C-alpha cells in the first residue's frame, strides 16, 4: 500500500487499543473510540487509516460514518 | 438479455430533449445489469415507487468512502442488479477532458460495470452507476493505475469542485482550477477517511456570479472578489453606448446606485467605496468594466440543503483573503484546519458545520477558530441586548465605586 | 499496486492549447448564437464553446460518441458544465459551422446559454436512490421536452436555472433555483415489526431520525413513530428497510420558485413554495409540466428586461404573484418550521 504519509506512521499502541475496543462493540464512531481508550481523536484516526489499509478495520456508512472490525457488520439482504 | 417490454419508459424516448431511457437501452446492449435496471425502472414507473435499498459497506482497502452500496429490493427477480453500487471518481478541475482520458474511463467501466454514468454527480464527481461488490477493488486498482482516484462519500470532505475560472472566463478573480486541484490534494486524508460528525463540502467560484452555486451547496464557499475599485475602460464604454442603454441596463440596476453615465461625455464613473462587487455591471459590459487589481476571495461558511434544520446559505467569515498558488493557498488551508478541528470537537453526529455554529453561536465559533469579528460578517447587528459578556473582562471584585463591599 | 491518495487527474493535461495560452487572460465573451459562446483573449485569440444538453445519465457509448466529435472538430478537447451540459471547445473558427451542422444532423440539442432555460440540475430518483418520492430523470425529460423552445433560443427575460431533488434530502441544490421541483413524501413510514425484530439495531434506528420522532418500544422489541413529529424525510428507511417510506398514492411533487445563487444585483435567495403538491403522474407528469409552463409564461409576460423570476416576484410582491398566477394559497404555504417568523409580514403594507 502506497500512502502519501502526511501525518507519519500511527502509534502501534493506539492501533492495538483500537482493535481491542472494536472487538467489544458492533461498530463505533472514531470519537467514541478515542474517548473510550483515552487517546486523541487524531491519533485514533491515523491508527484507523493504517488498520483499514491492513484489512483489519473497515468503515461503514449508515447515515453517518462508523468504523468496525472488518466483516463484523453484515451487508443488508 | 431480458427482452421484456417497457411501454411507460418508451414514452420518455419521445420529444426533443435527449433521453436517459435511450441511454440505458444503449448500455443494455452490452450489459445485462443495465437491461435489468430498465426492468426495475419500468416497474417503478408502473407502481410509482422506488426499488432500491441503501447499503453501508464500502469495499476499497485503505479508504472509508468513494463507493456507495446499492441493492435492489427483490434480488431473486433481478439477480444482475442485486448489487448495483455507485463508484465516485475525482474529476479533473473544471471538468475539462481530453478524449484519451475519457476513453480510458469508458474502457475500464465497460469491463466491470453497467456502462452507465452520471457526468457528473451534483457534488462534481464522475459517477459510475452500477457494479458488483466483487468488482469494486479491481475497478479501483485499474482506475488507480490509469491515474484516477476515488471521490468522497460518508462523513468526510466531499469532492471539492470549481467553476471554469481562468480556463475560460474573464471574470475569475483567482485561479479556481489550481485552487481546487491543490486543495483537494492537500486534504486527501480528510476526503478518503471519514472522521467528522458529517459531510463537509468546498466549492470554488471565481467571482460573485457563483457558477458553482457554492453559497447554497457547500459548507465552505470560496467566492472570488476584489478589494480595491473596479476598472473602467472609457473607450470601450463609448462602444457600448452605441449599442445599449447604459443608464437603464447598467446604472439603474446597480444595487448601490454607485454608477453614473454622463451622456454628454459618454463616460461612466463609479463611487468605488459604495460598490458591493455584485458583478452586474461587469456581466453586462465585460469589455468595458473589469474587477479591480487586488484580487482574492471571500470565504463563507455554513451552506447546506434543507435536512435537518432548514436550508442555510453560507455566510461571510473572511471578507477578503488572497488565494495565491505561489504561497500554496497556505492561509486558506490553515483556516480550514482550524474550522474542521472546531467542528470535529463540538459537532454532534450528523450535524453540518452551519448547524453546529447556529446551535453554539457565531461568537463561540469565531473565538474557537481565532477570527476577529468584522461588520462584513452580518447584514446588521443584533436587535436585542442579550450579550453573553465575558465575565473575565469585567470587574467582579464585588465592590461599589467607593470600594465598599456590595 | 494501487496508489492511494493520488488525487484527481491533473487539469493542465486536459486543457486545449488555446486555453493554456490564454489562461487567466480572457478579455470578454459574447454569445453569437444560442448555445455558442465566444471567448476572446487579450491576445485576440477566440475560443468557441458549443453547449449541448445531455440527460446526465449517459452510457459510455454516448461519451465515446462525443469523443469522436471532439477529435474531429476540437483537437480532442471538451468539457462538462455544472449543469451537466457538454461543451465542445473549438479553437479553429473554420470548424464551428461544420460542427454545428454535424450536431444538428445527429440530433444533439444545442442551447442553454444566456437568456434560456439551461439543463435541470437533478438527482437519482427511481433509477438509483432508496428514498425518492418521485423520479428525477423522467420528470426532467418531460419538463425539458416541454420547455425545449426556451432551451435553444434566448428569448426569456433573463436566465432560468432549474433544479430537481427527488426527496427532502434535496441532493440537487433545488433550494436556490429559479424554479425547483422537489419530490415529497406525505405519510410517515410504515413499520414492518417483523423485519425490525429480525435484526435492526434499534438505537441506531432511533438516532437516525432528525426530528426525534422514533421511540424504542421494548415490549414489542420494535419502535414507535410519533406521527406528529415525522416530517417524512426517509432517513429511517436508509437505516432500516423495515421503515417503508414510499407511498405511491401520496408521494408527489412540490414546486418552489424565486431562488438564485448569483450575487448579481440582488443577494442570493431561497426558492419559496408556491404549489405544495402535484401528483406523480408517470411517465410524463403533465400536471407538473403544465404548472411550470404557466409560471414561466406569466414571468415572460410581466417581468422587466433582465429580471430573474425571484427578482420579478419580489418586485411585484408574492401576494400579487398568487393573484396573477391564479394559484390557490393555503396553510401549507405558510412556514411552520424552525425559521418561519422571518416570513411573516410584520408590516401594514401589502397588495392584493
Ligand atoms: C441523511 C441524509 C442523506 C442521506 C441518507 C443521503 C444519501 C445519499 C445517497 C445514498 C446518495 C447517492 C445516491 C446514488 O448515487 O445512488 C446521495 C447523493 C448525494 N447527496 Fe445525499 N443524502 C443525504 C443528505 C444530503 C444532503 C442534505 C445533501 C445536500 C446538502 C446531499 C447531497 C447529495 C448530493 C449532492 C449527492 C449526489 C447526487 C447526485 O449525484 O445526483 N445529501 N445522498
Ligand atoms: C431584559 C430586557 C428588557 C426588559 C426587562 C424590558 C422591560 C420593559 C419594561 C418594563 C417596559 C415598560 C412596559 C410598560 O410600559 O409597562 C418596556 C417597554 C418597552 N421595551 Fe423593553 N425591556 C427589555 C428589552 C427590550 C428590548 C431588547 C427592546 C427592543 C429591542 C425593548 C423595547 C421596548 C419597547 C419598544 C417598549 C415600549 C416603550 C414605550 O412604551 O414606548 N425592550 N420594556
Ligand atoms: C448576468 C449575469 C451572469 C452572467 C453574465 C453569467 C455568465 C456566465 C458564463 C459566461 C457562464 C459560462 C461559464 C463557463 O464558461 O462555463 C456561466 C455559466 C453558469 N452560470 Fe452564469 N452568469 C450570470 C449569472 C448567473 C447566475 C445568477 C447563476 C446562478 C444562479 C449562474 C449560474 C451559472 C451556472 C450554474 C453556470 C454553469 C454552466 C451551465 O449553466 O451550463 N450564472 N455564466
Ligand atoms: S463564477 Fe465567475 S469566474 Fe467562475 S465561471 Fe462563473 S462567472 Fe466566471
Ligand atoms: S459591481 Fe454591482 S454594485 Fe458594483 S458598480 Fe457594478 S453593479 Fe454596482
Ligand atoms: S434527493 Fe433524496 S431520493 Fe434523491 S438522490 Fe438525494 S437522497 Fe436520493
Ligand atoms: S421519515 Fe424521517 S422524520 Fe419520519 S420517522 Fe423516519 S427519520 Fe423520522
């Protein structure tokens, strides 16, 4: 994956905490994740950016944008 | 290929205006999905209701948007459009194309999609209408190799767009094409990875004619203007005088009555400090009147459509800002970062920035983004005395004038 | 490997040589004939743009067709406008007439410049959206067929910009158009409790309602809609297909007029509702095309030279407009939403 690395690499610790938190919920807004794990929102956003590139997390758009573990929320049928 | 009749839609192939039904039929020659779309649509026409469902999941690795999930409500009946997703591609500034580029778009889309497009979506993107989930990643990969990128969707910076500007318009007060290109590139993270309370849009118009309707259609409207006085070429005025009634068509319609045409000398004069830069006179007499020399843009914030709190038009927060490619639009980018940061912190989910400002007050917003208030921000000042005074600025010692305790 | 975040294709590669040479140095423009713009640079160079209407929803065959024409007459360069028109960019004046003849022969619609009605900015409708109260492309087609004589001529009092949005979300910026066509639902969603119990996330559903009309109903493992609060926006249907908002007998179209976004002369303004409801008479919406034609003809007959629809109505007064248009006025036209008070007449001055 080739990025224009505007913000520099994400903090691995934050990435781990994001994964752990998303494991406990269906889906969340990144601001809620930031509050829950006690990190700044921009750090969480940066971590999510890498986690999506690594195929571990994905974004959902259900009237507004959420994040969740990849594949956790099913497409409507 | 489905060979069913579409009597209702066929009615829409009559008449002089180009027909979208004809276009779907053309696509249906090569695409079974387009053929089925026609069947679904004929049913909508018969039943007078839609048959599509919204879907949440977007499928490109590393991005949080750019593809909008779309599913038909009876997948068994219409298997070819069971998944019929929309792909948004970032358009080149000003929607200029060379035919080679357009053919590339067509070739890739023919390979994977329905062959149907919107040129362009209301936000500005190239819209590719109808593909399957499994093809989203390959579509992106091929477009990426061909030099394209996905547009925005979700709670992110939506694809910015701009008017034709200096590319073909004498009115442009800044380089809208370059501004749009440069600033879109600057905010790739904000565009591709939704992280805000809701969507946010920027539109760039080169002058107050506002051909992109930025004031109504974008959270941040960047409208070209000038700071000094418009320039009049008296020779050209005389030429116009022979053709049009300058007093009636120009002076009488100037909203600030600041133009005077002297029939004797055939000269037009302006009271510069009264002109509000509405563009009317320049529109009528482009050869004779042009914007001043000190050009830039007015930055307005808050425009949005009706959902939820009524439609807002953007309002002025910076009356005049230089918009120069030479300094990389630094002042504008810096302002946008402060604005988004404030909104991201204070906005509720699904609240556009205009609504957040309205809920919390302009004062809090201006303080938050460190912009000083100026009278150009309002039509008129408040009509009530209910000021929330900053108590820190007041003498709260609790003493009377003579120093005794109150 | 795919590159992320590479941004849009560079516009400079898309500009014809004449645009590169005269970039930012255009002096003035004229409209030699309907649909043809002539831009002249300080250098004296002239660029002709020939504007052609499109249905916006176009096939790749259409795009390839216009590419063939652009290759032949425009050295391979063309552009699209904000209103979904194609513009052929002709730098060699000798090719202008042959191009116009070619377009005529092939049945393209040339027009949309100056005092004309341009293409109607519109949305997806039944073709591709989930909450539409009417179709978009079909209504636009019917209205443009009817108004065609005003597209390829320039005989209107001023320019006429129209917009269509197929539901209250108003994707199409209809709220600031000279004439706006807006799809309206008029009944609250029907709740399919079965589907909700099967797996709708109730808190998200409750949160999706902009007016707070949806309440959880724990006993039923479903939700209740407070019908008095519902404004029929369909956001809940986006969240859950259990909230069916479409209603074929009650969905239809509202007409709003008098908006504009340009600052020329008067400030930008919102469109205002003048007809609260017209039925969804697919496939050609005769009530809608007729209502719009009547308003336009009234404007032509009464407006001063250069007056846009909204400038005209504001000059004569909305009360006078309703008299002239012989349109019924009803409580549905009086605002009772958030910013209503600014529309009430706080003055003893008015006409009949
Ligand atoms: C909760 C509210 C909204 C939802 C769920 C929603 C949903 C959507 C969806 C699903 C599409 C894609 C349609 C398609 O291509 O199939 C769309 C397009 C669009 N939306 Fe919205 N929308 C909402 C509110 C708005 C608002 C308030 C605006 C304007 C201020 C807006 C502006 C647009 C525009 C400009 C497009 C592109 C339309 C086109 O290309 O024709 N949306 N919206
Ligand atoms: C905290 C704020 C205010 C208070 C406590 C207040 C109180 C009063 C009182 C007690 C009266 C006299 C009523 C009477 O004659 O019996 C009055 C009259 C009036 N007030 Fe206020 N007022 C306030 C704010 C305002 C504001 C903001 C305005 C206008 C923008 C206003 C406009 C008037 C007018 C026009 C009158 C009538 C004067 C007249 O009799 O000619 N007031 N107000
Ligand atoms: C007398 C006043 C005006 C003049 C002289 C004027 C001039 C122009 C010109 C020269 C263009 C072509 C730009 C290009 O090269 O693409 C244009 C396009 C456009 N104008 Fe204006 N304009 C005026 C007022 C307005 C107003 C009031 C609006 C909107 C409410 C508006 C909306 C547009 C739009 C949306 C386009 C895009 C192209 C299209 O319609 O296909 N203009 N205008
Ligand atoms: S907004 Fe102004 S500068 Fe841009 S195309 Fe329109 S008239 Fe020209
Ligand atoms: S730009 Fe508008 S306000 Fe200024 S002189 Fe011209 S018509 Fe008058
Ligand atoms: S206006 Fe409504 S129905 Fe139409 S495309 Fe937008 S969201 Fe869909
Ligand atoms: S239609 Fe809109 S207002 Fe009505 S219940 Fe659904 S979300 Fe709420």
